[in-house]
C-alpha cells in the first residue's frame, strides 16, 4: 500500500446527529429470550428497541492531513505503524494502518514539498514478540513519530523502549488504564480508556438492555483484565457470576455450563474477537437466549464471520467513533481499500494527522514533534484531541453497537 496516491477532497460540512432511542419496548416473551433484529432483552422479557444511528456530526474546523498544501520539509522524514499485521486479532491492526496510510497519502498528494514516508512493523499483537519490532523502529533515525501499538499488553511491554529514545507514539486503541501510570512522557492515547468504557458497558447492559443478571467472562490479556475490573465495579449487584478464559482457547464448554446454570440475561466478555466469537457460538449452541456484549477488542466483522448466525445476539461497546458515519472519510477509505472503515480506522487516521500537522509546522525532530503533541489542542474528524500530562484525552465518548442483519451498526453514545 505504500506510495499509493489518493486524490480525495474532504467535505467539512456538519452532518446531523441522529437521536438514539433506547426505551422503545416491543414483543413480550420469557426472560433470556433471544435477541433478533438487534433488539435487547430485558429481565422482564420485553425487547428493547435500539434504532441505529445513521450519521454523526463532525467539527467544521477539523484538522485534515492535506493541511494548506504549502508544507516544506526535508526528504526522508518517516512515520511508522507498529502493531499487528498478522496474528489472531490482526484485523484490528489492519484497520488502523489503513487509516494511517490514507492520511499520509492525502498529505503527500497535497504537499509536493513535504513527502512523508511510512513504514510498518508487525508485532502479531503479541507482547512477547513486540520488543523486537519496536527496538528496530526506534533505532531508525528517520522515524520521528509512531502510531501504535494497538494492544495493551504489547504497549505495556514496550513503553520503556520508546521512552529511552524519546520517540512519540500515539495508540489509537490500547485501553488499559494503567498504561498512563508508568511515568512515560512519550505515550499518548487517542481514545478513552477502560476506566471510561467499563462503567459505560455496565450501564449499557443494565439500563439500556434491561439486563438484571449479568455474567462476566474475561480473557488473560492486560486489556481483558483491566476492562473486566472496571466493568465489574460498574455492575455491582447485577453481576451474578464471573469466570476466566485464556488466549487461544477453543473449547468453552466448562464456562458455558456455569453460565447456563446461572441463567443470566446477558454475558459480558472482556477480550478479543478471536476467542469471543467461538465463545458466543458455543453459548448459543447450548441454548443461551440472552445478549452477548463484547468490548472494542471484539467489535469487528471478523466476530460475525467466525461466530456465524450466533452473532445475532451480539452487542459491543467501544470508545471509538463509527468512521463509516463520517461520509467524507468513508468515501475516501472505500476508494483506497475497497473496504468499509473498521474499528479504530478513523482513530488511526486522526492521530496520524496530528503527527503530520506537526511535521508541516516544522517539528521534524523527535524532541520537537513530542513537544508539539504534548501541547496539541485541535479537532480531528472523530473527536477533540488534547492530552493531559499523562497522555489521556479529556471527556472521551463511548459508543454502543449492535449486530443487525449480519452487520455491526452503531446505536449511539452510551453510559451517560
């Protein structure tokens, strides 16, 4: 994909935000009734109508990769993506680097005097394998900024390497809250963390889906552990049980049996789609009729492909913005990759734009670009980007999503 030039003009017109209705009640049935057509099931047996959002508003003054087209910079400057290109959950990484690629291509198309290179380094999403690619990247002097790493475990394992080299890196997706508690000055998060997502997910399950008995299952990743802790706290007395699974697990019969005995209205899974999809499939095969709620790590079309028809009971929470509802971005992305934007695509695009705008303003060394990001305060297409001293965004939103006719569709901001 490197070197592809895409001539796309972005429309900055504000589009309306559809109002999310979460209180429409429909057909009555028994508790644990199957969710069909994207409706949640309440503890009293009523289905909750959750209409899909069809558009979202974008800031009229959003910073875009093309800038003013007058940028000048020395040749050889490079941005990098470091993260999964292969591996069990690779699609989440692919969504990100496609967004980064689109931003760089649009920048270079508009700025003949400032051509920024792009390099990708594959970690397979594995913390034990991530240190090698990160070490290679930080030792390449032409790389002045990084988008990544996507996952919390690999971010934890490599943060000190970036810090030692003073190389700014912005993750579009790693959400474990503890990542910003390590004293790093080079780490920034381009979305909300799980201290935000966990309580929002609990509120979504109980208040919106009307689930009075929720069973929580977590994987063994840093991401799953942190998210589960935050969600448990939010569920309180509505939590009727919990269990753990491991990365790479295929047989979920033991935990499925525990869930069936507990008779919950909903199952919340804190983990990634590689395990979440077969888990949901096995739940449904054993007769589970409630809602399956997954987080951002499970929110991908791969979940539907792997879970099959069982995925019709699935909902997702994500501190990410539905990029497919930003018409200008969706059009450009589809033209470039013949795909709809995926989870984190717009975040990858936006955080790459932050780094590109710094380069355009002459911040072309690692210290200068790092300082630029620390003081950044501007709108992107998806949200406002301004970080505190730890690298966290202020007031990030969490969106809810549902599976409807074999597609993941947004149902609006949740947890408020």
